[in-house]
């Protein structure tokens, strides 16, 4: 299940201005965020980033999407269907993590070391406690949890809050800031969940573990709680009546984030290296990559705000 908000365009619902080059700039619209996902009312606060003072929206969320269910992640038996597990990406494609996928991982990765299940019973090795998930999810995986399907439940991190500071009005930076990986946050969905950088799949697979995402493209860790690594169409989106791809959130620099494909199923041909482009309705904005690509965008065109987690 997912939410679709029908607006005629972002331009009609957001403050629009022009920059010195005459480019339309669309400000962040706080009314797009689902109030059920917020821990407090969105407010404005001036922050300094890289020596520049920027008026930001302070958005504090509660780590719980209210527009779709979380999980499941790991199936428990090799006979389980796709409804019992999540998804995994490999080679730009998204795969259902069902029992058959787990059973055939040695063939899938052409390595006989893969054996995440008991061959006699078909039971899959799953991290079923907080201690197990954290031992298996850390960079130096505990050897006891090699050949495990790793899942951490949201209930392990109750009370977690996320604070985003996002520029009210995005500002083009002098140069692109690439999204390097862990330690950065790409953006925020309208349900308050963060879009994260690429998952460290090589490190995960290197320990013969698998850390699936659920069908919404999200999973849980102890650092940031529930977060997305893929946009699969499950979270709230804002449909554009001109056929443009739907909007799904904001990047940390305040520019809008939109789905990969437009209403006719086509991808824009003029995306820049950041996966962004410009039009006079939405201003500059990004289009996320395919769900199987393990990324959303490649870099920030604007000055990004900040993100923190507290318990």
C-alpha cells in the first residue's frame, strides 16, 4: 500500500522565486510531509554550513513510516514465497528474497561457500535478536554470523528520532558535492524516512551475509534506524498533472526528488551527472535511479543541510 497526493504541480503549492540567472527556484514545502511521521512541528532555523548561513527547515521525525508497513526482510525457510521476504539488488536488478533465492545463492554468486540454511530442515539462518543483528551488521562481522540473513527489527530502536535541517530555498553550490557513501544522507521522503547512500553491498556479501530490504526499499540498522536504499513506489508521492514523474521527497540540499520514470514510463534524457535537470514548473530537481541500482542520486547540486539521530 502507498499514498499518492494529487496536486496540479509543485509550482502551485510552493513558493517560487528566481535566482540571479533567471532560473526558477522552488522552495521546500513543509505541508507535503505527513504529520503522523513528525515528532514536532516543522520550524525554521538559521544554520551555518561550510561558512554559509542558510535558513533551514528543522524537520524532526519518529522513524516510523505511516504510509506503508515495514518488513518482512528474511524468509525463514527455503520453501517460503516472496511474501515472506524482502528484496536485494545485484547488477542493477531487484530480486525477490524468497526461500528459493536463499537456497540458490551458491549458484547465484558462483561460490559454494554460500549456505544460509540447514540442508536437512530448510530452516534459514536469521538474526532474530538485537544482539545478533548488531553482531552481523557491523563492518567486521562476528564470525559466528557468517552465512546468515541479517535483519534488525524497528522495535529494537524505539524512541529513535531523526533531525533534518534542509535549506528552505535551495542554493546552487559552486561545485557538485558527490555522494560518497556511509555517513551522508541523501534526502527525506514525505513520510519522514531518510533516503540513504548506497548500501555497502560488497562488505555485506564479503562476510557471506545478506541484508535484504523490504518491498519499500528499506531496512534497519543501529545507526539510523529504518531507512531507504531504493525507491520502489511504496512511500507517499505527489502526482504531477503534466505527466512528469511523481515527487517523492527532498534532497538534503532542498531540491525536489522525483521518481525515475514519467507517467508514460520514460526516463528523462537530459539528466546531468547528479541525475538532475531543470524545468520552469519544478525548477532544478532530481530523478532517482532505478530501484536495483543501489543509489538515488549521484551528487548534490546545492548546499546540503545536516542530519542527526538521537534516542
